[in-house]
């Protein structure tokens, strides 16, 4: 048995003897090496982790008064939490605004990764675990949107569950047809109590558990390849950390995570939280759809059904096409980002500005997704429909072209 020295309970020494606290701190923080040449965009991961923490804590407070029952859900949110419970409105605003801005930060974080090529050469699993997080966050956001059981909750639930039927019946000549799939998902013929209760379970238990597991996995995938840097430089972390530990902190290309980089993370976090609480107190309405302040009514379809802003780009890829090609295009948009490390055929890890045609590919993709987002919110009529269709075709064409333009880039570099 290990030898335990007598020490005051819960002192550092006492904890070290029992759970090797100092070793843990060294491996995860003080000797976790970060490149020097990175900018504020590398703080977004930490901002995401903290925003997820805010969602968990505010969600726990909302859970104390929310009722997952079609007859009570709407009032428990709009009356009990918003008016009766002290500061209930604050937790709701914090939860709603965090659910919306978390996607803004996720998109910034993803596009930073794309811009700097942080999904290549040993970093493929970082990207894939990130995409697992994107998909699970999307499922978490969608299931949460149903919970207030307002008009948009009901009709968004109707549209999205119908998509599963479309996929199973119409794609691959019905090879995946599973009669009764929608009823199985809903637990009923139409969205109702069974559906609300199971989406409640997904939202408060299953999805958060998967997200926590995926965050741990995402952090784990970062440990060996380390984070990329602004130049895509391949740093010898072992040699550079030795230099740092030998006292050459100026010459070394790396710094410690704690406190060297963490202090910068905390600064960026402070700026983000100022912006976030400004939205919570003064502009929370942007995260709440006015139509969802009407209780769900299965007999009254809203004139224009649309998802939250962060799903609009993929919704707009579905909408302009006839039903079957639309479903194929939508399915394509959902999985294609996952394949990025394998579709980009160039081994060059560098910022997009230094990567030939990829530079144009990156900026066109970004602008195209913004156009799709704007068009997704507008009614699919006249000029809006034309612009939406063109933007959807451009999105698909860009991804089909990616392997070819990056293959060409490789040849240019090799010559
Ligand atoms: C939503 C939860 C997420 C959390 C908490 C999270 C957290 C982090 C953290 C802390 C880092 C290291 C520091 C940094 O580069 O910011 C990181 C890096 C990274 N993440 Fe995420 N992330 C999340 C989602 C995603 C998503 C959706 C993607 C896109 C697929 C992604 C892709 C990446 C990549 C490629 C890196 C490496 C960056 C580099 O090497 O320079 N992450 N993430």
C-alpha cells in the first residue's frame, strides 16, 4: 500500500497523496503547451465551454418550474417562470440568449479552423469530434425549441419529424422505407404529449450527457497534435517546451496554458460576457420568436414557418428544390462539413490567404452561407427564391469542387 504522510485534510499535500492533484495540474495546465503565435480567435473554444456551462446552470433553474405536459408547458414558461418566479425571467433570458449566441461562436470557431487548416495532419479527430459537437448542439437546440409548446415549437416539430419520413420513403427508391417511422418518432400520429415528453428527456438528459462526453473527447483529441497556429508552422513541442523550462521563455515558441494563455482566454471571455449580458438585459427578444408566444394550435398553420437563425442556411438549401432533390441537398449539407479533412486534398497547413484557389473557396463559402441565412428568413417568392436557389447550387458546387482545387494546389506547391 502507498505510504500516506500525515497532513492537514484537504491541504494540497493531502490531496496530492490521494489523487495526485499536482501531476494532474501539470499535465492538463502548467505543462500543456500552447504556441505563441495565435490570436484571440483561439479563445473561442474556451468561450464555448463557458457558454455551455451557462446553459447548464440556467437550464437547471428553469427545470425547477417547467412542466413537460402539453396542457401546462406553455403557461409554466410564459406565466410561471416569466411572471411568478422571482428572477425566473432572468434565467430564461440567459438560457435563450446563450442558446443563440453559442451558435454564433460555434460558427466563428469552425470557420477559424477552416481558415487556418486546423483539420489537417493529425488534427482530423479534433475536427470530427467538433462536428459531433455541432450535430449534438443542433439536436439539443431543436429539442429545447419544442419545450415551450408555442406555435413555432409545434410546427417546427411537425416539419422536422416529417423530414424523416421524406428521407425514408423517397430517398434510394424507398430502400430505407420504414412504414410508421414518423409515428414512432412522435409516439403519436401528430405532435402531442408523447412527443413533448420524449424531446424533454432528450433535452435535459440524453443530449447534455452526450455533449459532455463529446467535449471531453474534443479536448482529448487536442492533447497530442496540440493547437495549430497562425502560420500553420509545424512546431516541435517537446524541444520548445524544454527550452521554455530551461529558462529561455523568450526564445521558446510555446507558452504554458496556465496562466500564460489562460489569462488571455479570460480577457476575451470578459469581452464576450459583456456583450452576452448586454443582450440578456437589453435585446433578449432577438433570441425569441414572437410567433412562439402563441400557444400551440394544430389546426392553425402559421403563414411562414422558419427555424432559428442558425439553421436557416441549411433550411434554405432544402427549400428551393422540388421535394426529393431538396431532401438530398439538405442531407448533403448536413454531412459535408464532417468530410472536410478528406475532401481537402492539399497537405499544406497555412492560412487561406496563402493557399491559392482555396482562398477564394473559403470567402465564397462564407458569403454564400450568409446569403443562404438571409434568404432562409424571407418568404420563398420572386427574387428571393431565385437568389436562394443560386446560393444553394453554389454551396453544393463549392464542395464538389474542393477536392479538385486543392489537388491542383498540391501540384503547384510541389513544382
Ligand atoms: C461546442 C463545443 C465546443 C467546445 C467547448 C470546443 C472547445 C475547443 C477548445 C477549448 C479548443 C482549443 C482552443 C481553441 O482553438 O479555441 C478547440 C479547438 C478546436 N476545435 Fe473546438 N470546441 C467546440 C466545438 C467545435 C466545433 C463545432 C468544431 C468544428 C467542427 C470544432 C473544431 C475545432 C478545431 C479544428 C480545433 C483546433 C484549432 C487549432 O488547432 O488551431 N470545435 N475547441
